[in-house]
C-alpha cells in the first residue's frame, strides 16, 4: 500500500483499490482528491482493468466536502473548488474499466456524488446514502441522480435529503448488492475480478457508449452503438 | 413449409394473439416473429400480442440483422406487445425484447447483456434510455447474469411470476391492454416513446395535440356515456 495524500491505493491482480482514509468521516479534502487522481493516473498507466473505491474504517464511505475548506470559499475561489471536485468524477468516468464503489457506511453530499460517479455501487448493510445538499443550503448530486434513476426517485432523494438505508438504496437501484460489513471488500473485489476477466476493449467501448447515451436522443445513441459494433467487428477481423 | 410454420405457433384468445416459439436459434425465430407480426398488423381484430419463447436461443448467423427488423416492427407497429420471458435471455433476443411494451418474467428467467469482440452489446443505448445509467451500467458493464428479481429491481421487467403461470399472466396483461380504447393506447405508446427525446415543452405540446384528437373520438364519447350509465364501454378504435 502506498500513500497518496489521504487516499491510499494499491493494485492486486489487475484490480486497483483506492481507500479514502481521513477519519472519522473520510471527508474530501484537496489532499484526498489529489490522492484519488494520482491513484487513477497509476491505474491507467498500469492497465488496471477494474477499480474498487471504499472508505477506511466502519463509519463512513465518504462524508462529503470538508466544511472547513468550504467555509473558506469566496466568489473568486468557488469555481476552482468545483473544478477540483469535478476532476475526480471525470477521472472515474474516463477510466476505461468499471469503477466499483464499496459503500461501507455514510455516503453523503459530495461523498454520495463520488459514489454515484462510480459505475457500480455495492453496499454493506451499514451503508447510508444521503443527497444532503438541501439540508445544508447547497446543491449536490443532482446531475448524477437524475442520470442514474428515473425522475420520480431522483426527486424524492434530492428534495427531501433524507437518509436512504442500504435496503432502500438497493430497491431504488442505487446499490447493486448488499452484503454484511465483513464481506464487503471481498464482494467488491469479486465483482472487480469478474469485470477484469472480460475483454477490456469490449468493456471500454460499452462504458464510452453508456457515458454519452443520455446526452443524445435514443436514435443518435443507437447510431453510436452501431458504429461501435462496426469498429469492434473490423478490429476483430483477421 | 414456411419458416413461420416451423418456428412459431400463433393462437388467438379474443383480441389477443399469442406467438409462442419452438426452440432453435434466435435468428430463425426472430425471422418468423417478424413475418407473424406483419400479418397480425393487417388483422384489425387483433389489439394486443403476447410473444413468448425468448430464452435459451443461440444467436444464429443473422441474429443481429433480424433483431433490428423486429425492433423496428415493435417500435413502429400498431400492436402493443407483452413479452413473456423465461430461460436465459441475451444477444439478439434481448435487443429485440427491450422494444416490447411490457415485459413479464418467470421466476426462472435470467438476463445478460455482454458485448463481444471489442464492441458493446447491441442493446446498450436502449438499456440506458430504458433503465437510466444505474441499471444499464450494472447490466451491461459487469457482464453478469441477472436473475428475474434483479431484472425487476433494475426495471428491465415489470413483474415476476411463477413459471407455470407465465403465459396466463402475460395473456391477462395483454387482455387488459386490448380492452382499452385502441386509439388512446396508440397515443400513449407514441407519447411514451418520444417524450424524453422531445424535451418537456415539445413533449407536452405533443400530448396536448393527441388529447385534442382523442377527445373528439367516438370511443371517448362512448366511455363517458357508459360511465354515467354505469355500464362498460365497447371500444371500436374510432
């Protein structure tokens, strides 16, 4: 395990692991964001096939932005702050393989946004998700929730800011599986290993298509799909 | 003997036609399905269709091309389609079934959408628009097989029923649709398909236009008269 600010990362059998380690709530400081970005740079260079992101300890996946950093923001610095936060989401979406969030506890505010940028979320029974922007007079997770979920469910989560426990998040489709806390990392590792065993070009083409599919009409998304299938067939031809 | 006679059995239950497929490769079955749908389109006494037999079909050489034709028929055709899913549904059969109006699964059904040869599965764009990104990433990016309950949770099927009652449940669902005012059903199908791509203002304008036309129909006036008379309306599609 190597330190990268407060995000620790390692690579095991083509799977990259990032642990958000900033107790007690693993809040996102600039150092932590920098560590995540550094980890993904290494993962890309080392041709890692799938990534697991999780929080250190048992209490939180990620408690969101550091309110002390946020309190220091001025109109002229808020844009930079947002760009630094966005860079993490961009890195996750641009990474060629699946990124799996192992949600081990609280994921709220910017921490929920981080989990939502991941391709798949697996929760422990202790997972608690909250789009808490409305509870602290801010806005967060809107874009992600609206892309992930049907509008009705997204409105419920965003406008109430209420806590979704693991069971409800699973039923809503925000978690793909729920396991006991002691099994979470092994389960996420299993999902990652399964993804790592797939053809990486196929996975990358599928992820690129999914990333953009909601930004265009269905017809255009299907035209992109046909082009991707054609390119795959051409590349596979002897 | 025509392909349809070999691969597909068509039965009638009032205004519902049931197309049940014999085992065999997907391309051959989808070819027969396309032909059967074409002849049902012309039969105005048919108001809804059940299609069964999606599972356990190897692709066959022409699977993708024929799946495209069936998708187009579902999308542009007059008839609402209820799909009864059992067995392992994937490949061209999955691409086609995502265009049906209602999907009901047997408890024993399974679904997988894996791409091959560096190309995404030919249903990824549709999956994203149908399920949102959360479900689509789960289904298409992990390469995993979903059981019927997981398929329902992500919104890929509406209902899961015991295998023994699958056809009966699908027929009942199709019978309900067939009992509704045909012009209203057609308008709803069109509006649902186009609502997202049109954007809110244009979608609302389309709905208002459809409403203005429906309010003048004989079926609407008959339904209002039946409501006040305490009787059941008879819809003629006029």
